[in-house]
C-alpha cells in the first residue's frame, strides 16, 4: 500500500481550470493502475472543494483521508505559459492544505505500515507543517520506504526543509533545474553527473531519478546508472503533470521490483503519453489500459 501526503488543489489556466497538485496526480495515476493508495490532504469548504470531492467520488477515488477545512480555502495555483513550452506557477498562500492534520505515525494513518510514503516539499512550506511531517516520517517502521518528489517551487522551501527531507529519503525524484538549485543550496561544486552519487552516499539514498526534459532521464542506484531518451509519440499538447506521471510509474516499478531499465522505459513512455493530453490526468480509464496493453 502507498501512503501519499500532500496538496490537492485547483490549477487555474488562462482558459480553464483543472484539479491538480503533484501528490494528487501521483495518487490518481497509481489508483488507476490498481495500486492501493491512501491520500492524506485537505481542501476548503467551498465551491472548488466540492468540485474536487465530486470528481474523486465519480472516479471511485478513496476520500476517507481528504480533510475539509472550515476556515481556509481550497488551494489554488495560477498557471502561466512561459513561452518555452513550459509553465510558471503562482502558488496561493495560506490555504487548506497548509493546515493538514496528521496522526502520530504512518501505522496510525494506514492501519499498518505502508510499503511506501510519497511526499514533497510544498506541503512543508509552513513551520508547523514541516515539523509535523518530519515527525510523522520519522515514526515510520523499517518496512516503509520514503519517496521524496522534491518539486522545488520558488518561495515555498528552505534549506532546512530540503535537507531534513533528504535524510528521510530512500527514493529521490529530481529534475535538472532542481539539481542546480540543490548544488548551490548545499554548496557543492561537482558536475551534474557526479552529484547524484554524492547525494546517495551522504543521505543513504537507494535510488535517484533525474529527469532532464527533452534530454531524457536517468535512473541511478549505488550499483548502476541507466539513461533513456525522450520517445516520440506525437505533438506535445501540455507538459503540466508530466513529472507526476513519471513519478507514479517509477513508484509502481519500484514496488513491483522491475529492473531499473524497465522502470525508466515505462516511466518515460507514460510521461510522454500524458504530454499528449490537456491537463495532468486523463479522465478516461482506457488511457491507462492502453498503456499497459500496447
């Protein structure tokens, strides 16, 4: 079972809005793949919150751990195209997910120790949330691995947050831009290709996934290094959520003990297919069936 902690929110595009948040996208993909998922998040008692609940129930997504905040609004991100096939994100402050309430330990949340806990950086942007999540992660049992999808958003992280999260991490997903930020943060002067090994040794990380945009991605373990180019499946419609799609298949492969190169190939292909649709998640389950049956 996978336990996911993090934000669910509304991504507001210039022409439309969609339910989003990296932890939610990750959870939704795993749910559609048939993986047992418990997603802990918090939304407001408002119209966007009701829209989120309706969507989750229609898609038979477990809402047991989605908390409703009576005071703070549902999270919102204003998504602006950057003119380079990417996006800039304006993340609204002091929203419902900033006031998430966690139990004492993963076992209290899940009834037993989960196989994997997924978490990111944004959900820890307030001091209270940071302390609560770090305490929760530290109370996990030895059977539970932590997947840290670093997702560094401007103004939403600190050095302490990132370092403490790395100390809890067995699987790290990071992109090439975040590698540069992390190197500066840790004051490390190493080439990009050598930095992951430094991280694995210093923080006892067992796997690092490094995504590099149009230059493909790498999967690095203490024993091996694997790389892959971006496959060509047709025109890119929308890159929002591509990294979350990649992360979901990465987790799926790790939990099922796939060989590293197989994980890399499947994660890369699924991410590329998600780039062919508008929004971060496909609403048609046939999308997932076609991926595994092709």
